[in-house]
C-alpha cells in the first residue's frame, strides 16, 4: 500500500544532518553534504570487517567496533572527486596506531577475498591487505580481514519483497538509506532517565521539523529535487543499546522502545509483535537522474516534502 498522495504547501521537514559509515559497524562521519549513488551515499558501508570464513563482524558481536573512528579527506564528499594514490582513509581506535587505507587502487594488484557474506548475500570482495588485517586482528583480539565491496564485479540487490526495481546496496544491513527524525529522538528521550544521541541509531539522513515518528508514514518524499521511497520500517537489534562513547552494552533505549515502539504497540495486527522500530529504510529513485552528470548532492538544510504517506504505522511496510 503506497498511501494517499499529499501536496504540502510548505516543506514537511528539512535535512538536519547527514552521516556516512565507511566501515560497517564503525563510527560514522558527519558531513554537510554527500553525493548520491545508486547504492547509497558515496563511501557508505563500502568496507567491512570479516572473520576467516568471510562472515561480517558487527557491533552485535564485537561492541568495541563502536570506538573505531574513520576519517576521509574532506574533498571525498565532492561529487566529482576521484582519489589518487595519495588519498587515504584513516582508521583510529584506542590503544592503536592510525591505520591508513589507500582509496585509489590505480596501478595496484588487487587481492580478491572469496565467499564474503553479509546476511543472505555472498560474493567476492577486495582484500585491503595484511596490514589492515593485522590491525583489526590486534584490536579485536581475533583473526580479522578488512574487505572492500567489489563494485566492479558484484551487485547486491535490495530485498524484492519490499522494493520494486533494481535497487542496490553495498554492506548495509539491507537498504541504501536510513532516515530518522530529531523529533522522534526527542520524544524517545523524554521517556529516558539518560538521553541518548542519534548515533545509537546510525541513520544516514536526520531530518527535523516534523511530528515525532511521522517518518513511519512516509512512502514517497522529495529531498530537494530527489525522489525517495520509504520501503520498510527499521526494526532494531541490540546495537542501539551499545554506548557509542564506551562500547558498553546497556538496557536502554531498547527497554523503553519495547514499551512504546514495539509491534504490539504500533502494529497490533502484525505477527512480529516483539520487534521494536525506529526510523525508515529508504531508496532513491536514481534512474530519474541517471542521465544527468552533475548535481546529485544532498545537503544539510535541504527541504523535505512528503508526497505520499499511509495513515498510521500499522499500514507501513515492516
């Protein structure tokens, strides 16, 4: 159900923050603007830490990944920028020397890691080398490998049960964008003894100026001139309980979300009554702009217009 069309006279919200997470489950980067690609914001979840069998490591099993900082050159967020052999991603963590990962593979022999998997998907990826493997192995205290999505040969499509068309993603949990609102966070924090930051929920796009949890209802929106679709409410695992400043697992905010945002509360007819929800998974209608060579940038401050929505959370896909 796509919902009822809406033609608001004024924007429903605006973009308040943009976050990119280059390495899956490591800290994000706050950016004032970010280039759009068919798989999400450029650089988002392009890398992942895996075990010797190629299975992903995430904060679910390795909470200390929450303390791993990632830095990219500021010019990496320019739309047409291409890295050189002197362009690096810098990775930092407590007790570790900085790790530099070259962003350009031009002229380098690339090692391929086979049978890399994230949830249901398995494919090949690019091995970032022995130094990166050793760095993460030393940090986590177990054998690790840092891999990069092999965009030259692999495609990971989004779940066709929720998304029509050939939408793609990289090493995300399943969808190219996650959107949440500041008002939803503010509403949640009113029920918590200690407020939490939006970092707990790891959205790509934070909006403000709307009603709390109104993003649940959005099925078609425009951010600036770009069309996005809300395709599935984001149900939360235990990662929001991991304090991003300490990597210590706590009971909140999930305990409160269970009382206020469970399927039993907001989706009483749904079979998944124990799931808790915060945020909306999104796709971008990139084919609208596939012929355009420039201008595919989302910026903080961009208006958000809701074009179509459902009437209540129970009607949203989840």
